[in-house]
C-alpha cells in the first residue's frame, strides 16, 4: 500500500524552494509574462541553488534527489510561475535527462556536470511539422561522414530552443531514429525568433534549422536506431514533472480562491457561505488530493526503477485535465477580477492550457493507457 510520506531531506528541499519561489519568483512572475522572457539573473539564482540538476546523481554533478525531489521542485516553482517551471523541465527533465538515460559514460561526464551547474542549458529536439503526435515520423536526417555526423532538417516548438547550449536531438539515420547531442554553437545551427504564445510566454519556444551541422561521431546518445526508445523513456519522466507543475499551480489557485471567497462579501455575507462556491472549492481540493497522490506514487516507482509508461500517461492525462478545471473554477470564484490581469489568476488560466498539449497530447496519452490496459486484460 502506497503511503505519501516525504523524508526530512525532501521536506527541507520543499521549504527551500518554496521560500525561493515566494522571494524570487512570484515578485517577477508578471514581468516574465509581459516581457516574454525569464531574466538571466533569475536563471543564475536557480542554478546556484542546484535546481537545474537536482534529479541527476551526485556523481555527475547533480543533487541526487531523484524524480521525487524533482517533482517537489516543479510543484513549488509552479506556485509562482509556470513559465519558469517549463524552462526547468525542458532543461532537466527531458533535454538533460535524455543524455543521462541513454548516453555513454564519456558523454555523461562531458555534458551532465555543466548542465547540472547551469553553465550550459539544454533543450529536447523531437517535434517537427509532420512529427508532432506522430513522433516516430521524424524527417531530420543524420548521415555519417567519416568521423562526423552531418545533420540536416528542422524542428518546431522547441522549448529553450534559442537559449540552449546543448540539444538532445532526434534524427533519422540508416538504422532508424537516433539520438544525438548537438551543441548550438556548431556552424549551421539556427534558432528562429520565439513563437508568440497564449500562455507560458516567458518560456521561449523556437523553430530550429540544421544545415549541414557537423558533430563528432561520439556525440550519439545510445545506439544508432534506438533513439525513439530513448525519447519515449525520457518523456515518461517529463510527464511526471508536468503533473507536479499541475499540482503546484492548482494548490496556488485553491489557496487564493479560498481566501478570496472568505473576504468577498455579497448579499451581506462572504461568498464562501454559498453552496455553489463551496462545491467548487470542494471539487478543487479533491482533485488536488488525487493529483498529488498519483504524481508522487508514480515518481516513487520511477526512482525504484519500475516501468511507469502507463502510469506516467495517466499522471499527464489526469493532472492536466484536473488543473484545467481548477483554473476555470478559480476564475469563476474571483468573478471579474479573475478575468483581469491585476491578479495572477488570469495568467495561471492561460499558462495551464498547454498542459493538455505538450509532452504528448492527452489523446495520445489515452491511446497509451488503452493499449497497455488491453494488453494486460485490464489488470492494474
């Protein structure tokens, strides 16, 4: 029977990140949204706290907190700014983690320490115009030419694309989809201007082009033709971080909504006295309880080395759908002020919508869950 219980070290991590979020992230969250960028000085502070490599083992320069620790960080950061949480997730949970999960010892020791320290920033290059949900259909090509791979193609919707120093890139070779480490300073690499998005505006998202980009032969991640498996395993962990971000942002909305309901007076009494408002708060709290439970149960299983592909799909599906509903309730409880940019409610509402799309659309998650359920004859 799973019991949601954190160690003293994990609770200390939570307290540290919560204080950091309150003191450093929340005060600039609206500015991050309006200016559509995360200040470099904030990124430096995040790196100095060790949050950019917290999940990675200490032998590679990380914090050794594992997936549970990483989820705690994402939960707490997301109470302040989902753009900042997205930046951290793209760097650590997918960009950096692909190298950790599939890379050779030489590649790990070359790239993981500077990535963990924030001396380099990572991105994850999988999506293309014809390879979104159909992620196996990548058309970016890599051809071996002597001691170098030559890469040509394009990627779309790449988080951290224009600020990354390193990209975990997926391209097609003679043997199938293969993963590579590409340094963005390499000639032939080009990041296009950031996309203009509805939400998580501070998280830069770019189209990337690769024109005869030459990288060393040893910059392959894992074996040639095994890149798709590395990508899927990486996204399993990424979806847990997304779930944790949904938990954190939802908790923030519940607290703000409960305080507002107790202070907002209509018909000579606080609106928290009205059953309609109470029911919304009750449903928000119940969804958060369930979200938190499945996120940390699955993160614990991941740290134990278990296969969590179906569970991570469930986490992504349930948490993103639940958070979307919670954001809507928060706007409703706040009324007109919830629709105004004077309060953070409106920003959280916009930022949350992407959760049902990236890291694999919710429709794809349902397919993953259904196939595994049928394969196991419904046995959980």
